[in-house]
C-alpha cells in the first residue's frame, strides 16, 4: 500500500509541477518575443552569433563597443536559475531539442533509435541548461591544438586562459549532496583505485546557476547591441572577393535583416549551429554542397569529426536506503527558505554528485574512462519527463523502468572520454542531419563495459554495501538471450541503452591551415575566408577528458589573446 501511495504522489507532483513550470517557461518565451531590441543599425565593427559562454566572453573582451550580438533565443528569469529545475528546461522553449538520425550500432532501446540532444537556446547558451560542472580536463587533452606536438607546453599554451576564465566564473564546490556521494568516494578508496574522483565544482553563485551572461549583466551592460530571437540564415560576401565575409542575414519575427561587420564576424553558435550557418553559406564539403541552395564558396570539412561523450547505466543500481530526494522531502518550506536566503540546500543540486576519471590502459597519460554519479534515474518521476528527454522506447520503459518507480535507484554512469567513433553533421534540403555514429567503433563499447565491470566491483565495497547497493538484476529488454552480467550481455546492454553525456564537439575542427581535416586554423579563422572566425565547442579537434564548458571559456580567452595581438593597429579598409 505504501508503494502505491508513494507512486501516486510522485506522479501527481510531477504531472502538475512539470505542467505548471513548462507553462511558465512558455510564457517567458512569449514575452521575450514581444520584446523589442531597438532598430539595428546597418553596420558594426563586430558581429557575434550566439550569446553563450564563448560569445559572452568574447563580447566582454573586445576593445570596441560597436558590437552586434545575435541570439536565437530569449532571456531567462531567476526562477530558471534554480539548479534542481535543470531537467525541466530540456525540451522547453529554451532548448533547440535536436535529435540524431536513427543509429545503426546503438540506441536500440530508444524510440526510433534516435538520441535526443539538448542545447541551450537563450541568452547564456547551453550554460542555461547544463549541469554547471567546471572541469579543465587533462593537460594532455590539448597537445597539438595551438602548437606542434613537440612544442606544446600546457603551462604556457593553455593554463593561463583557464585561470582567466575561472576569474569570470569563480566556480564553487557542490555544497549539497546525498549520502551516495561520500559512499561512492569511500568505495573508490576502499578498492584502491587511483583515479581522479571528486565532488564537482560548479558555475554557481549563492546556490544559483551562474553563466557568463549573468557575469556581463552584473558588471553593467556595455554599449553592445543585442538582438534576441534572431536566427542567422547565411553569411554575406564581398562583391569582388568571394572569400571575404562582409556580414550576414538574419530573420526575426518573419522579417529578414542584413547587417555588415567591418572587422569580423565571429560564429559562436555551437557544435550544431555553427556548421549549419557555414553550410547554409556555401562553406563545406564540395560534394555535399553542389546541389545546395547557397552558392558554393569554399571546400572545407565542415560538419565532419563529430564526437560526443557516450554513456549508459541510468537506473542500473538499486539501493535499499533512501537519499532524501522524494518531492515532499525536497520542496519544503525549509529548503525554499535555505535556497532563497542562504543559497544552500537541495534546490541547489545540479544532478551530479561525483565525477571521476581514470586510465584503464596504462599506456597513455590521457584518461579514457570517466564516471558521473547521479542520485536519481529516469524512473524517479514515473515517466512524466525523464523518459521523454531520454527518448526511451515505450516498450523498454514498461518492461524495465516502470517497475522501478517505487524503488530507490541511482545512476552511476561510465563514460567513454575519447571515443574512436566519428560522426558528422550534414545539410540536406535545408534540414540539419546529426549522425554521431555512436559505437560504430567496437573499442568504444569495450571502454564502457570496462566501466561497468569497475562499477560491479565498487558496489561490493563496504561503503556502498551499507546502502544496500546492487546491480538491477532484471535483464534489459532485447538482451534476455545473453547470460546476465556476461561480457556479451553488457555489450548488448550498452548498444541498447546508449546515451549522450551532452558534450558534442568537433564539427569545425581546428588545425594547421594546410591540414585537409581542418576547418579553422590555430588563429580561429575559417581557412581561406577573410573576416570570419569560429569560437565554440565545434573547433575542438578532440574531446577533453571532462565536461567541455570550461574548455569553451578557455578557448574564448585564447581567441581574444590571439585576435587582439594579430589585429592591433591593423587598418580596416574593406569595400563593403
């Protein structure tokens, strides 16, 4: 009887809570669309596309106030800065709500074999809906990004820019966690793992979500012109030089506007948005653009090299102890008071309590396996929202996840930090197609299975046994023919429950100007195109060994240093 009542309360809470909050988000977005930005001028020194981490950092660092910032979304509100509401922002008006194409080697337990990719669509970019984790990765991650492999020096080439970024964000340690966090950390010590396991640092201030948009607003607005709900359609080019960008055309409220940039157009629209703009402007693989609506301009591998951190394991671990995260335990008068007046308590939780990194091969200085410890899973809301944002197949949900609704489950996720699988983003009939080709390389499956095997060992440690931790003994739908917990079973499990860690990068790869795999050079300029730069996660040649938001901020600082040095006192005399 208690389990039945508990499940009913959870369903009712999430049904009304999510409905009310989603309605509030929609109303905020409608109000945003009514907001007028003022009449944009025809010409600016700089145009920045995207008001996320990179765009905001660059806007704050440019020497000119004559800057136009274009953002496809709108303003958020302080209610959307409550960290525990993060999942509800997915599939809202502040999310691009991308989906991959059907996957051939993975995602078999997801509807149509598609993975859903949330990305921020608003003032602040993906930082308005991410898990706020700030991590610099491994120093070896960046070898070759800005210098040759032999000349690379982390302390010179990378670390100073991380430090500059940290001054902006001032990340703080996660201050509210459940007993699971300490139990897992103790278990790693009890087993003797020498991996880098820790409580994460977050981009929060006083317990609230904190982005570069908040930072810029707090420091006082510069004389920049911000246009919200502006969708960039394509770039424009010089009349006499087909390879010099003069500006762009954007659409807002059904009207098209053309604006010019005398010094630079800087694309910071993200791993999907930036290649979309380039492809729509005729910059990309020639074989794919010959029949495109835009005039072909430059043959570059735009959209190639797509990489993402792949994971699995939601609701894989059962506990016989509670973690104090049931709705009536979280949304109390006390917790609301603690959040509003002290910036603490369960409402400040970001969803991830522990992150960890380790090297399973011992043949490289770079970590290959990561972990994220989440005290909940998709069954926590009885299928009201998590099932939708993960795109779990209905039959899979009914057989595997729905029976877990009244149990305490947790999600300790093994992550492939440097997948060998490579996907691509393409444009077909003006529609963006995202194909990450998850698990197309068998080595990626092997890394995740190693992570599950390590997890099996960790939950046997005394600290985890005190919580009653055990692997969910129910076979995953589609894998019943394999012996449970065998290597073949776990390989099947991984290919069925294939999930994104929300870290896609690489579609406009940075590299040497004479490298055929590169889209931008090491000065962030699009190769062979004057006046055009890309600064966002799309330029990363490879994934960092951790959450990429701090790396994006570092790249923006690095760009400013290079750009200002290269263009100091350089005259601008373009015929536009």
